[in-house]
């Protein structure tokens, strides 16, 4: 092996889109059903090849591609669920759009009352609005923990590994 070959960078893995992206995410989620392992958003981003040149994960591009794959639900669209299904039963207590967002992100196999109850944190205009209410609800107006910064957008970025915002609905990814 000569020095020229040793210094040639490896081509990055292709970024998955379309059916390949959907299949990869579904397979990743199915691989942990029944185990104690949690698939994080970072795992999904990495598995689909959304890694920047500097080695950091490219969440923005990943979510843009995911939106294209899954489609965007508009606020005037209300999903319809099959009568008698778990989703239809949960729609009596939760917004149908939130249930559909859960299914689109986590998969229908993980949909049950316990999982949705633990994961769902409500509907907000932004992640920043959510974390402001979350922090103030937990800690009041003073004595904020280390991860809270005055900038609520920055605080949201600090918590993005534990929560996901889908069409305005906030879900925990750590359940």
C-alpha cells in the first residue's frame, strides 16, 4: 500500500431516500421489538447515511428526506382509522393527527396506550415553546438545571436527543 492510497478518503455511504429509507427505518425499529434496546433518532440518521463531511450527523437533511418519504400532514387533514383498531380507540383520548404522527415515526407495531401515553407530550407551536413549558413545569421560574439556557431554541437543541417534534406534536424518544 503506498501513501497515496492510504490518504485517499473513503466515499461516504449514500444517503437513503424513498422506499430504501423507509425500509431501513422500519427494519431498525422492528429489530428491537421485545428488547430493552432503544433506537434513537441518531441511530436512524446514521443508518440512513446522513453524516456530514465533518462526521457529525445531518439531522436537517434527514428530516427533510423523511418528510418527503412519509408526506406532510396538513392541519386540515384528519386521519381515519379502521373501526376497532388500537388507533381508533386511542383517537377517543388523543388527537388523531398525533396518533398518525406517532405511527409515521415509531411504526404501527409500537402503538399502544402505554407507549403513546408515555411518549406524547402535547401539541406546541415549536420545540422552543415545549421546552419553556417543560422546564418551567418541572423547575418553576428559578433553579434551572444545567441544560437550560436563556435561549429556548438552544435549549430545544440540547433536548433533541430525547424528544421529537412531528407536525407540532411532541413525543419523547426515551420510552
